[in-house]
């Protein structure tokens, strides 16, 4: 399994995490934004009118309302990425990462407008009586590329488990255990039953549930975020200044944060933007294909609201909570994850400017004389006796007050370290360092009017957002299964989906997540390729829409 995981990491390094992928994603967005004349600005007001039902006509074909389709698509995008993903992006790229998330969302509004319009145009009424659509249908019916459509559909099924389901419930179970002490298996079992009851009812029940969950949770989350931002009102303007200045000047060391290069912030911001709003990935068109509309362009316009809500509103609020609270530059007591931990040879401190510069270069992949530590650490009653021989870096910060424990008890003995990595798997290492992802967001939400109760909003947000994401992605998966194998494959898929959902609550989902990181690119690349080829048709379709006087 470890070797398979390493292969996946290598593939991801050549695809989604490669230097060229953000440029390709943004490039397509820039092209369509200019080619279609900034539709995300020109059509924004019209999109809201469509969402309100102003242009609805009796008998329009479809299974859901515009609002229900938007809610289903949003439930697939608004998830743990909006809570923990922003914390990870800022941790890795500094405030500049938030700027590049905005850019990705702004351009993504156009990309989503295009992909939803074209997919809706070539949707079909499936054998189960419901509408089915998505990039695989325009790939086959318009481009005559069946092989590309099959590749996209398979990748969508994989992503339905990887990004849409398994890591979501894993985060929910962990959050419920950490906050309330609830057994992970119990959380997984209850949610698996609820998930089964929802998705077996098909798109009608899915749309009703998501159109209730998403607005309610969004309101709660916004209130909780504003309670922190307004409490730290004096830091609002400095936070925006940091976002823009770092975006163009490159991140620098602040507090415990050892900084990130411009390229790193750019890459992480764009990638987190894609993971958050999924513009260009081709998933949202599957949800919008069910909407009642006789004009594909109208549904495309509704969809351009998604990146705005998901990233420009919700992710921005999360980012401002983290930045204004100051939690991102402070060290907190936590248990170190091995993936964030490295031991360096020599004694370094982040209070020495020269050391900070050297550590910055090391962590950013630049030229550095710093070497990884190889040797033995002597420990007595949990504390190292030879601390001056090495420095622990955890979560891009110099670790302090480090304690070594085994099964909750302070450890005494020797620890072997090779090339900066600890060989003793049973050792738990605690100390003060930066934190990231959900842990960072959780701490930041406690720095407001609600105090410690702010963490409950984060936990509730993870529960509701992640659960609704799993619901939406089950629909994406079953429409892809219909495309690949027909209606009879849907029920077996749903059963496996529910069982895997329970399993993931108590098991490590790292391999599944890494598999999905590759599958996301296998979804995105064919979709970007397809919509670019159909650029002329897209422009003609929009022109035809506006030629109807009733749309003005």
C-alpha cells in the first residue's frame, strides 16, 4: 500500500501539483473571460433574477428548480475545504494564498458558466426517468470522443469516494471526537444511515435536503465568522494589506511563520481555489443538468454564482478570521504530525534574523546550507538532553517546549533519527508550534465575541458542510455510473458508497485522498480541453440566448 501511495504522490507531482497546472487552469478562465466579455460581471444581476424564478416557464424540462440545483452544486463544493482548506492555504502560502484564491474564483465564475452551459445543452433523459448531464455527454454527443467521456466518468466515480465522501466523514468523525468525545464508529454509523436514507431517494430528495442544509449552515457560519472579524476590527485593514502586499512582493517571515515564496503562495492559492469551488473540474454541470430550464445559458448563468458564494464570500470570511485573529503566526501546544515534522542538524531559533533567512530558504526549496539531522536523541522524563545538537521544525516553525511521550507517559531512553525523520513509530511528540488546516481555523474562531464557543461553529460547520458534500458527490457518482454501466449499476454503487462512508470514519483515508488528487486532474484536463474546443459554439449559444427579447 505504501508503494502504491508513493506512486500516487509522484503522479500528483507531475499533474495537479506541477508548476504548469495553475497556469493552465487560470489560462482557460482568462481566455473565456476576455472572449465572452467578462460574463461574471455583465450577467451577475441577470443570474440572480433567474435564480429567483423570474424567467421560469410552466413545463420547462428538468427535475429540480434553479435554486435546488445551485444548492446541490454548492453542497458539493462548500465543505471542509472552506474551513480547513483555507487554513492550510494560508499556512503554506501566507496571506498571498487568499489573493490567488480570489483570482481563481473570479476567473472560475466564467469557466463554470461555460462548462455548465455546454453540459446542460447536451444533457439527456436517462433510462431511470431523470435527466443526466455533465461533460461526458458533450464529449460523446458533440465531440464524438467516447474514450474521453469514459475517462472523465471513471475519474468522477473515483472522486465521489475520494474528495466527496471518505475524507469528509473522516474529518467529521475526528471533529466530533475531539470536541465532544463521541466515538468515531458511532458518528460514522449514524451518518451512514442518514446518508443512505437521503441518497436512495434520488435527486428529488437530495435537492430538498441540500437546499435546506446549505443556506442554514451558511448563515450560521457567516455569523460566527463576523463575530471574530468584528471583534478584531483593528486588524481588518492590516489583513487586507497583507494579502495584497504579499501577493505581489512575496511572503516574508511574520511571528512564528517562516514565510513562503511567491511561487509557493501562487500554486497553493490556485490549487485550493480549484478544490474549493471546483470551477473547471466538471462536477457542478452534473448537478445543474437536472435543473428545469429550456435554455442552457440560463442555467450556466446561475452556476457562475457558485465560485462567488463558495470562495469570494465563505473562503474570504474564513481567511479574514484566521488573519485578523493573529492565530496563524502564533505557536500553540499540539501533537506533531510526522508529515509536518523534520529534525535539522544544529541549533536554530526564529528569534535570530539570520537563522530565519536560512530556514526560509530551506523550507521554500531554495539554496541552503542547512542539513537534516541524523543521530541519536537522548531523552529523560520526556525531555531531550542534547537539544543543542538539533532543531525540530514542525508546521514550518521552530518547535518549542518539546515533550516525548509513549502511550501518554513521558518517555525516557534514546530515539533514532535518520535524515531528519524519527524511526520510533510509537513515539508521540508534543510541543508548541504553528498549526494549520481545521486546527488553525478552530483556534481562530475562539478569538471573537463567542469565545471558546466559537469552536462549536467550526465543528458544526464541518458536520453540515462535509455531510452535504458527501450527499452531492453521491449524485455525481451515480450519474457517472449510469453513463458507464446503465441504471442497474446505481443501487450497487449507492450501497458501496454508504458502506465506504462508514469505513472511512474510523480508517486512514490518505491513499484514497491521494488517488483522488490524481483523479481530479483526470476530470479537469479533459473538461478544459473540451470547453476550449467548443468556444465558438459557446459564444454563439450566448448570442442566441440574448436574441430572445424575453430574456432582456
